[in-house]
């Protein structure tokens, strides 16, 4: 494979963007599961209308105060009985070595700069970026190439919190459990 030279921010950003895309696919699969298992959709309904909540019903006998068996019927939202596949990346670690191949001076018109109030000059006189290639992780320790400038980059990504909407949905599902004498 030919060596590809990229700005360092792209070398760092590409694997992070791939993690985000993976999360997006996982979220889509979770939503499809919730729609298909938890709801009965009317084929004529609007695309955003999930339809009616799907329930499971079961019956059992339970003795009343006198000991006589009484039939009970329980109606439970199916989603409340299923483990929701809310999969997220709990911890992602990306480690790479970037070999600095060049330093590129950026034109000021391509850089967002701050100007102090009432001043004509910018706070940034000029800006540079590294142009780099990805090296093997052992390249930092290789005595043959030790003099080449390299940067070891280690990025840790942590899991986000459960969306508030899911917590609210689970509480609503719990409130819809019905247990009544039949």
C-alpha cells in the first residue's frame, strides 16, 4: 500500500468518525428492534407513527381471601419484558503513531481567527498544520528510524449516558402493566 499523507487532524479524526458511524448503526438497529417488537404499526399510518403498543396477556389462578381460586389476567407491554439492545461503545481506545512528513503553513483566509475589539490585527499571526502518515506502533522504538519525527497518539472514548427519552419510555411501559381479576 502506498504511503498516504494527510493532515494530522484527519489521521486522528477518521477513526473517531468511524466510531460515531458505528454508534449510529447500533442506534438504528436498536430503534428497528423497538419498532418491530414493541409496536403494531398500521400499514396506512404515517411513517413516524409507531402504532399501538404491543402487549402480551397471560392468565393465572390466585386464591382470594377465602382461599377460593380466582382467575387473574395480566397484560404487560412486550417491550418491558425484553432486554432492549441499547448497545454503545463502552470504551474505545485508539492508539497510533503518526510520522511527521511535513509542516504546512495555512493561508490566513482558511483559518478562523479572533480579532480583539477595535483592533485590525489578529491574535494568530500564522498557523501551521502537520502533514503526517501512519506508522506502526513499534516505529517509535525502531533504532533505524528513531530520528524521524513521530507523535504517539492515544485517544480514549467513553460511553455516553442513557438518553432521557429511554428512561421515560421504560417508566411509561412499567405503568402500563395491568393485573386484574377476570
